[in-house]
């Protein structure tokens, strides 16, 4: 979960948590000096399910949290980029993969940590990868080869399960889930 706001980002005065005067129904960090209302919103985690034939690309994490565990290429969306641009950037940074972006596959809300995870399908154009410093290894796995007990995050596991289920049915849909 995000840390509470302690000081006004505009003037530096310690904030007070109260209902704003604008009719809002939630307590917010309000600056008593300049009256700025500070909102805390979920962070977007964006990534891809890169695939080559019947295999998917996973990255072994070289950073915390969950160092040494396997994940899909994903990370926090940056200001100034679209969801798809962020997912593409993360795929290049973490896997060094060449790919063609496809449709959105999953949207997973994780309220307890204030995040929304969005994963796109991505058709790999090559089996060559050049992982960046956040990745120990980037490797293709068939469904039966995936180290399910070594998957870093539940959102990744849920997305992979839905990807393989859709692949078997021959139809890909958009999956929305709440992770509690």
C-alpha cells in the first residue's frame, strides 16, 4: 500500500486528513495553508504475455521483490505513455524481445497494494532475447514446463492460466479479476 501523504507537494506544509470542502465523501490529505487536496490513486503495472508458437516468454527476476522468481515482462507505467506503450517498453527493457503487440488479455485489480495490472498478448518475432539488468534469464516455456511454484506474482499466474485456457479454446477474451 502507498505511504500516507505527510506534507503538501505544493508548499511543504504538513497536511491534515479530513473531508475536503468540495463535497468529496472520502478523507483526503488537505493542506491547511494552501487548501490543495492531494489524492492517492492506484499504480498501473503493465506488461505482456509474449508467445512463440505454443510457448510463452518468462523472465527470471534480478530485483526485489521476489528475486530469482519467474514473471512476465512487466512494470510500472510511466507518465506520458499509454498502457500499450508502457507494456512494450517493459518487454524491451526486461526481455530484450522483438514482438508485435496484440490485444489486451487481462486486467487485475489488487486493491490491498493499490495496483491495477494490465497484460497484453505479444507475438514474438524472434527467439533471440537480450535481457536487461532487471532480468537474470529470459526463456520460452511450454505450459507443462512452466515452473508454477516459482512464479513471482499471483497476477502473473492468473494471467498465464487464462492465456493457456484461451489458447486451448482457440478464442482469446478479456479477463478481469479482483485479487484479494
